[in-house]
C-alpha cells in the first residue's frame, strides 16, 4: 500500500491516557463487562482496582484488542479467549494467546498506530525512533485533510507502542502489572546508534509463533479466497508476513506445518506459481479449538 492509499484511511490516535495495556487488564475488563457493569459507573474504579484514568484506558484496550465491541459487549473473540468456563486461555498463560492479541490489535485497526507500523512504516524504515515516526505520520497528514495531526498525541502513541512491546531484560522493574502485555513475544527490538535508542522489527522465522495462529489469521482474512499466492501471504496488508514479521523461510515453515496438519489444505508450486490452496475453507475458530484442545 502506498502513501497515496494510506491517505484514504481514517486514523485514530490516543485514547489510552498514555497507559500501555498491563498484564491483567484484559481479564479484569472482560469480567467487569461480562457482569453487566458499566465503565461510567461511580464504583468502576473500585471494582477494577485502578485509578480513574486507568478505567478509560482499560476500556480503550478492550476495544483495541477486539475483546469488546463499540457497545461494550464482549466479542466472539473476547469470549472464546477469556471466558472462565469455556475460554481458551483466560489468564493468558499460553504464548499463542499473546500472538492472537497482537494479531487482533493490528488487524482490528481501532488504534491506528499498530496497523500503520506493522503493515507500512517498518517496511519503509528499518530503524526508527519517536521523531522518525512522528515525521512519517506528519507526511501522511499533509495529503489527508481528514487526519487531525497532533504531534504530541502521535508522539505519546509511539511511546505507548514501545512500552507495550518492548522486552527489556535489563529492566529493574519486576512488577508484572507495569510491563506491556505483548513484551513476551519479543517483536520489538532496540539498538543504539551513538547515544540514541533506535527501534526495529526484524523479519525472522518466528519459531515461537504457532502455525494455528497463522492459519487463523489467513482464514479470517476476507481478501483471501481458496487459492492464495505466497507473495500475498508474505506482503499483503494484514497478511501473516506483515502482521507477524515473518521472513520467507519462516512463512514457508508455517505453511509446511499447516499443510501437514490438514488434509484439505495443500501448497502447490507449478511453473513458479506458489499458492496455498483450500479444498474446503475451515471455520477459523476450529483451528484454535484444536490448538487449545477445546
């Protein structure tokens, strides 16, 4: 997707009150909504056990991760993942669950920065910092009158993004509640150029990414038919290659594992045309049912 196409997209920045999503917030928020409670209630602060600004932040992250919809009702994904009785992983103990949350965050587009970074920005800039990203969004905004560009807002969004994903093994802060919920999947890396900290997301094999999550993302993508080219799987908007930062060998490894696990899925390479093919499209959640043993 080019800058010209990006300019047609409506962007939303902020809403998190500068708090990255903490480890227990999604479960707390889901249970709160499931009990029929309202984020505007006077006792929401007490029930959720957080400050007033954090209440609105929890609500924001529940929507960003597709746990609740715009009416604050649990989504199918939210219920399947976090429900106490039938949920796949209510306390997010499996790494696959964190990958699913990452996928939802990017694909959902409620918080624009995540789709923008994984689908577009990181392909243009290998190493970047807050200023680099702010300038990138500013450039988009110059051709998009509908984008209310505010430099401080976008800068805060970038800081929250880094805190959400950054895994800092040297950090002295061992408080579970303060680390970003997606730090464990180790997508965002840091390096130093002189005195300046730079960030990067490297395309790798992603051995810690379950193929069931990759297949789920493919089956959920409405742009994919029964035959999908390898290039589309690697480079398209919201493709597994884009969302999960998979390189070609890593993508091929996931495809190989997927084909081995399902009789109705094949991979063909004829006359240089490489395609993943489905004889019958599966229900996306069937793949997760199998993975989580439901």
